[in-house]
């Protein structure tokens, strides 16, 4: 299903200011927050959708790319992470709230306390997040034109199978944290000019776990992670280009203690084609023909992305002429539009001639048809431009 327009999601226009966009997102976030709509899957999707839209429109560079290229521009972000959202998880979304709702620092934002801290685990601790992984995938021009499923083997951090990611030798290796009494959070009361204020922060002793490990797992040495390998299937859409980055949520490095896995970032590389060259969504082919074929015409087979195709060379074809095969180029990402194949005609001249060939050409040289007649056989540049604009 096609993605909705980011401006429509937030109810703003392209001319809206940054403050207006922020205000619109704040309104949507409060309306669809999971704590306010428990168990409502549609509200959760709307919540994520609004966060994705704000993540793009609040960033000047991402907004510029989106205004120019739409959702495909976000996918091509040069800064990694998929650029235009699309794969945001709840951890990414809640990380925005320090800016939107005035929070920041270690004590959480007012938004956290208003909704009960949905983004946090026990005791108010944010779930740990695994790091992102980046890989390169090489694609042929044919694969780019049609889209392809690639299976890659990725070496990464995975959850330790011995301790199931807990980092402990066994269940008896956990003790209740004495600092927070198992809550995972510590509360402090401070006196201010406005009176007493209570703040809650992550317990520094157990890092919000509520427990401490007394005996570590011998396999992962308490990290909860080991090195492993996973075969991942990547569905690459048609029309991607060199340098474009795609993102797969949750396919990066695992996180300890049941945290959120990182993302897998896929960098696209195009392998050169033997005879075709890509320019945007068009495909270029340099066709070299003899001046005999150019003079009397010919039927010639040329390569395309979809296989061989026959084209007709009209008698009297001049060097530099461009033939166009409609719809034989590369499709746009997430679009039905497809570029063309452009065939550049080059007249090939032999460098070595036999005596018989030279004699024939010497005789033809005196013929009026073999003398350049640009005024008769070829329209001037200005005539061509006039026809083009008319």
C-alpha cells in the first residue's frame, strides 16, 4: 500500500513553518499515544505514521529531498538510516519527545510522566538499543530495472543462547538491587523557589534493571550477546540507484537484556553493464554503424535491459542522430513510470582499405550524393530549435 503524504498526515502544507509543523505533530502525538489508546492498533499505527512524517519534515535537508523526490528521496538519504523514516521503532519515536515536549537530560520529559512512560522499561529505564549494521549490495542493471530479492549472510551480535540474553549464569544469579529496592529508579526531592520538586531517574547501580547479577554467564561473560551469523532476505524495489540506502528495521545488532535490535542499512552499488549506460531513468547505448548502412539503411539488433531488440536504420541516417525506444529504461522507485532507451548513432569509418575498396570510393567521391550538403540533407541547428519550440 502506498505511503500517505507526510503533509496530509500532520495536516499542514508545504509552506507551513517549522513551529507549525512541530505544533501539528505534538497534537497528533497526544491524540494517538499508546498509553491513551491501550490495545488500539490503529492508533498505534497513526502514532508511528505521525512520528515518521515529523522526522522528515522537521529536518531541513530531509524535507528538501522529500519535496523534490517524494518518498523515494527519503530512501536515498546520504546520511544513513534510510533518511525518510519508514522503519521507525518506538525507541526512535520517543527519542524525539525531549525536543517536542520540552524534556531532555536524564530525568525524562513532562510527556513521560503525563502518559506513564510507555517508552521505558522497568523503573523508567529506556530499553537498550542495538547498533545499526551497514552492508553493501551490488546489483546489475537488469536487477535494478526489475527489482530483486537478495539473500545475504550478515555477521552480527545475537542474543546469547546460553543465558537467553540475561547475562546471568542461572536464575539464582540475580539479587534485588539494594539502591532502588528492585524498582529500577531512584527518586529525589529538591527544594526550589517554587517549592519541593520530585524527580525520578534511572538507578545508577543496576541501570534500571532492578536486579544485579552475582554470577555471570560463562558464554557471553555477562554481556547477554555473542557473535553470530544470520541469512537475511532483502527485497530491493525496482529503480534504486547507486548510493541509495535502504533500511530494514530490527535486523541489525541485537541489544542486551531484551532490548531493541538495531537496523540493517543496505547501501546500493551498481555494477557496470557491458554495453549499456544508465543516466537517471534512461538507458544509453552507443551504436556504431558503417557509412554504407547509414547510406542505404539497415535492420540492426541492439541490446536492451529486457533482451535483444531490432531497430530500423533509415537510409541517409546522419551521425549523431538519437533513436528512442519508449519504456525500455529503468522504472522510478515506487512508480509505474519507466524511462526510455536512447540509441546514439555513430558512423564508423574504416582505417585501412584495400586497393579495390579505395578505387570504388574514389569513383563515388565525385558523385554529388557523396558530397556534404548540409543545406539540403540536414536542417540547421536554428531550424531544429524553431521546430522544437513550435
